[in-house]
C-alpha cells in the first residue's frame, strides 16, 4: 500500500518525521499506529471501530483560511466527500473480493447488514482479512464550488443517499453547521435508522450559495411513509 516504499527498506517509526512521507503515507501510518495501540488493550479483541479523517487546507498564495479560500486541497481517509472513497462494507465489490482471498465467509445479521464472519471488524479477525489500512484520496476543489465537508457514520449513510445528505445540510445552512448536522441525524432517526448516527458538518467557501433542493420531495415522501408506519406499529 501507501507505505510500501518505506517498508521495503526498513524504518524507525520514531524517526518517520524525517523520512519525507507523503500525506497518504502519513494518514495510513496514523491508522496503523492507532490500531497497534488499541490492540494492546486486553478487551480489544472483541471490539471493532471505524474512523473518518479529513484534512482541508488552502492552496491560495498568499494563503487564506480554508473556509474562504479560492482553491482547496481536500484529503480524506476512509470516508467520502463527493464521495471520494467507497463504503467499507463486507459486501462492497472490492472489499468482498479482498476478503474472500483470505478465507472466512459472510453472514447477514437480523438487521439485514452483511457481517464478515458474523462481525463488523473485531481485532481477532485480522488474520482473516480485517485491516486497519485506510483508503486515502486527495482532490483539489474550487472553494466556491464546495458548500461543506460532511462526515457521517453508517447509521446515516445507510439510510440516506449522498444527495439527500447534501441537500438536507444545504437547506439548513442558515441554522449553522452544528444545527444542520443535528437536523441530519434527527432526520435519519425519524426514518428509522437503528445504527449509530453521527454527523459532522464543516462549512466551506460555498456555504452560503443557494442551490436547488433536488431531493426535497423524496425526503418528504420517505418521511410521510416512516410516520405512517410508526402509527401502524403503535396501533
């Protein structure tokens, strides 16, 4: 992966700041080091976790704050913006192909989610393909063309499309990023999301730009269906 050029020659992790690592290599190293430290905890073998990392910086000369820059560099690890990376689900094409090469199998839990060997990523399954290595992507973005960076857990992305998430946040931009993130989580929960719902919204230069809400009718329809289903269950 991203660390292969350095792994070939050997290295000292305590001296990696002098090894001219790329940003992708730094991000990968951070995930791997976190995995090592978590793995030293006695209770870690029966737990798994996900992580989303985003690095945003201005490319303007002279440099300006990222939230008002004309041009931005956006690097994400494991999560997406436009989206920039794929969902890390066991049944995603690339992941399932990689996992099958090392053995084991997939089962579906009572919520309809695919689990690798019955789990989502517990450390004890690392010999069977579970990996802390992130997917890292970098993209140059024109500032005014980007309204926000939205990081969500799969409790949100599992029930809302990328377009719905983006539209919902943008229509609530007058409330501010924190309030719009809360609205996003609340909406996912109203639709019946039963997994962890977490959202973080970071405003970018195009935050105040008014655009058409292309998924408004769809969200209203889905919400009315969820409300009707809820009434039926209560009856």
